[in-house]
C-alpha cells in the first residue's frame, strides 16, 4: 500500500502505518469504554427493573390482601355434623314408622280388562284366566299420627284389602288394622290399630315452609325391609301432572324411594313429617332419584276430615274448564280478560247453573281474590265449607258481572265422576262376627238404581263369608243395609263409621236385626227386608 499513498497524504497525516497504529489504540480504548458504559447501563437497568418489579409485586400482594380481608371465608360443611343430624332425626322418627302388609281377593268374574277390549273378548268367549279366587298381597309403610293408633298411609297400599296387618318398630307382634277412611283424589288413607297402650307418634310439619335444596329423609319399608332410611334434598315444589288426582301437587325429592316406601314419611331436619311418600318416576320399577311425596299441608286436611266424618268432602260450584286454554294469554285477551279461567261446561242443576253462569264466561275473581290459574279457583272452592256462599266476578261479552252462589258437595254435583265412594275392608276384631264386607253406597249408584241419595244412603254388602252369622241370617251381596237394631234399639247406618261403632258394642248372644232394601231378581222395585238372629 506504501507505493500507492500520495506524498501529500503523508505530509498531512503522517505515515500511514503510524496513523493506523495510533487509530487502533484509540479504537481499542474507545471500545473498552463503550463496553464498560454498556455494562453499567445494563446493570443499572436490571437493578431498576428488580426494584420496580418488587414494588409492583408488593402492591399487588397488598391489594390482594386488602381485597381478601373485605370478604368472609366460606365455611366447609362438616360431614360429621351432617351425619349426626341424619342419625338424630332417624332415631326420633323411626319409632312412629310402621310396616303395612295387606291381602285382597280377586275373583275371576271381576275382570279387570276394559269392556270391548281384546282381553275382554278372550276372557268372555274363551274363558281364559284363573277359575278360582286368588290372593294379591301388598306391602307399604305408614306413620303413626295419634297415640291411640291412627296411622296415615297411601290408599293404594290398603285398597280393597281383605286383611290389613301392621308391624311396629321394634315390636315382634303383628296387629290387625281396620280402615277408617280414604281419599282417592290424594291417594291417602287412615287406618287404626288397637295396641292397648299409647304409641309413639311423628309430628306433622309445615310443608309450605320447605325450600328447594333442603335436606330430607325418607323412612319406610322398601321391598319389605323395615326401618330403611334414605337421604336426599327437595328437588321441586308443587309438581303437578305426575299423579292421577286433581288435588295432587307433590314435593319432588331425590331421596331413594322404592316400592314399599309408599305411605311412609318424608322428614325434614327438625324431625317433622313434611310429606307422605306416594310414588316414583321410573321405567324399570327401581329408584332413579325422582320420587314424589304428598305435602303435609294436604295430608293434614285429609286426615282431619277422615277421622271426623269418615270421608273427605270437597266443595264445588258445578263448572269445568280447560287448564291450558285458561292460561293462554291470547285466548283470554280475545274474551277481553287479562287473567282468569274460561268456563267450558256448566253442570246441569248445579250451583253455577242455578246462578245463571254460561259456557264462555270468564271468572277472574272469587270473593275479591284474583283468579289467575285453575288452581286459584279449585283450591278456594274445594276448601270452602259446603253450604257457604262465595261471590264470583266474571266477564260476559267483555262486561263485568258478579253473582253469589252456594258451594255444594262435589260428589253430589258430579256424582258420575266421583263414582262409588268405597271404604271397604274386612271388619276386624269384633266385627268379624258379622262375616260381611260392606262399602258406602255412592249417590251415583243410588241414582242409577232408582233410589233416593238422601233417604237410601247406607252400606252395600259386597261379600258374605261362608258359615258366618251374615250367611245364617240370609244376608246376600247386593243388599243395602240402612239400619241395625241391637237389643231393641234402632240405629241408622249411613257410613262405615256408624257400622263400626255398633259392631264394637256387640257381644256373644246379642240379638241383631238388619233393616235393608233388596232388589228381587224379577222386578225393579226394591223391597224392605228385616233379617235377624242371635250372634254366636
């Protein structure tokens, strides 16, 4: 490169090698200083970053701590405490829960198939099915409500039972029970045993205060296994449309309920009965976590009526309506109503018919209370004492009108719907001396056979036992007993309770005379007949 450097360059800048060496040294020093400056800058940045991070972290932690201190800690449920509560309630209620077994006799002539069905055709023309009567057993549960032995259970547990047997908790003895009365609409029944001592009872609680999510226990005898306790919660309140009864609105629970639990209590954590286990939703017959119990608020009213008068009396004003139609806002607006129920049918001769109500009227209030659903009207009318007056507010042709009418017995207004008011059971204890099974004759039955529902209300003989007192005096199925004369005293007989009271007074050697009406095989006129004898 020396050959190419011009002289003037050397003169001005010196020898290129010397300049290069100088520059190299200066560059080395400059780079060293730069590296040192960069290291110092990086170190400073790291220190500053750490300081900032620490401050930010401390601030966030402090904020979290401040936030945490403003909220209360969530308690952790104690399985031990919950288990202890279940155990306490079970020990408290179990002594009042009973096991019920019953037997009913099915006769071949009592075909259960529908008329004109294929089964009915084959039974009539080919004589299929058993030729001899056979026994059908049933198992269920119940709960003692009164220390004198009154037990609340389901009607289907004791329906048409020939014999009802009860076993108490911890008692090996088997007690015979008699049917006091029942209510088909709610599937409830009351039976009674005589234990000659005061019995432990369960307290009926207030089902209206129960909330969805509350813990409950179901106690009963599923599959005949006595004193079985299962736990769950209330899944739903007021469940409708799952049972056949118009007045059934259930508590739904996931506590395990199986066959045999029917009639047993559903209990809250205070040890109070808030429901009577009635049915399950299942495809295969086992528990799927969907069980239904009739609320104690309904059970209490049914029980009180049965023990006082032998049956449940509900009020009616003699109308029918379509629930779905009456809850359709578009349909209601077309009638000029914001809420209410639309009358679809007025029962001829009923209270509403006599008061002038018509099909198409919209009832929107009763005694000043708004009617939004069918239940608002039905519950109010059904719970109103028979004979009491109510005031209806309704729309006709978009004009408001009012009418006052008297509530009547539902089974008299709709006799054909109530059917026979059955309360048949074998007469237990002293009643076995008579050797008959009877039932209360319904107004529909009496009207059908040309009898007076008022004057001829009595007990219809369903069955006469062979070699019994009833057979000896020539009582026969189909006889309508209206009176019993005992020791010369005439006693009118209208209900099973009337008959039971008389039968408890009977002793061996008593002279008993039945006053009854009998319909001869030829002719339609019922004849008065007196049959009597000395009780063995």
